[in-house]
């Protein structure tokens, strides 16, 4: 006899992956140049995962991220998003997916310089096919800023915010449509070490709340805060493993000791993570 717990385990086990790609290839060809950016990729991502995708320049990780974000199409292979074949989607369907299902965070923030944090966060809702009212638009933007800890900076422009605060606004903008997936491309690339920890701590909080996160990074120390690490090289998956994630909140709590050590010993960013 199946108990409710057994039934729950069965449901979790048989739930279809949120993202599935099979035999994925992407080639770029001109009359004189041929580049095979992806050479046959197979990946499944389940709901609630926090995945770091790593690789050196030219490994194919950014090309993969563009395809997963429905910004590019593969040359060969299949990509299913929540069970639906992406290649069968119309332009309007793809636009809706990019607006509502996927949230994007980039290295360079991409905030509008002359608009406030609140207005930057509201922007995706202006293009939403659901056409929220102005009241709902404002309320959801304020809610998103509150989630990232910047409710008191709603009226500030990007030039009045630190780099870490600008990235938090960008994350709020990604969250305002309440997406199922967050795609982060080198989200800590322009930040100092402590601020990078603050951003991955926010990602861990969002992931614990159920958000699926895919993060491209070249920094091993940042990747180790994810629950799964995929290593790419030459357009192929070289390794794919689940790892025990490091706790960013704990690393932040130990940061003061690290700062003191750094003054004397010039330790690198690894120190607070490793607990040396």
C-alpha cells in the first residue's frame, strides 16, 4: 500500500525536467569561417536546481545560455522548456517566454541611466502581454525591490547606487515578472569579493524559495555556492556533478576576520570560503 509519503516521492521522481536539451549543436558559418560553438550537448535541469555552468572563453557556455534563454536557436538538436519544444514556438510565444518564464541577469547590469531603480524594475511589466494596471505595476516593482533589500532605494538612479546595489536592481527587474527560471551570465564579474558573496547569498535565498537558477561564471569560488556544477570545454560537457554547496551567509559572517587577515597576510578571496 502506498503511503502519502511514498506517493510524494514517486511524484518528485517522475516529474519531467524543466529544461531538456538533446544532441544540441550550434554552428556559425560564413564564406570564410566555420565555428562549432556547441558540438552535441545533453542536459536536463529540474525545478529548484541551482546550477553553475563553467568554462573558459570559447567553451560554448555563453552560446548555451543564449539558447536556454530563447535568445538563439540551435543548428541541430532539441530543446524542451517545461515539456514544450522551443523550435515549435512562434515569435510571440518566444517573446512571452522571455518576458514571463525566464528572468535575465547580466554582468553589466544594463540599467537605464536616467530612470530610477523603481522605473528600471517596472520595465519588463510594460511589455507584458497581461497588461497590468499602473497600480499593480508599481506594487510588483516595489515588492521585487523589497525582496533584494532595496526598498529604500526605489527613487535613486543607477549613478546614485553602488555596483552591488545596481546588480540587485537588475535582479529585482528579473524577478518582477515572477519567472520560473533565473539565467545569470557572470553576475559577479564586475563586483568586488564581498559584494559577490552578497549576490550569491541572495541567489541562495531565492533558490531556497524554489527559484531555478542557472549561473554562468568563470570563477570557481562563485560556482561552489551552487548545488550542481557543469564544466564545458570546446563546445562539449566535460563534467556534470552535484556538489555540497557552500553557505554564502556563513562566508559573509566570517568576512570581518578575513578582512583583518587580508591586511596582514594578503590572503585571496578563497580564505573566507575555505575558512582558513
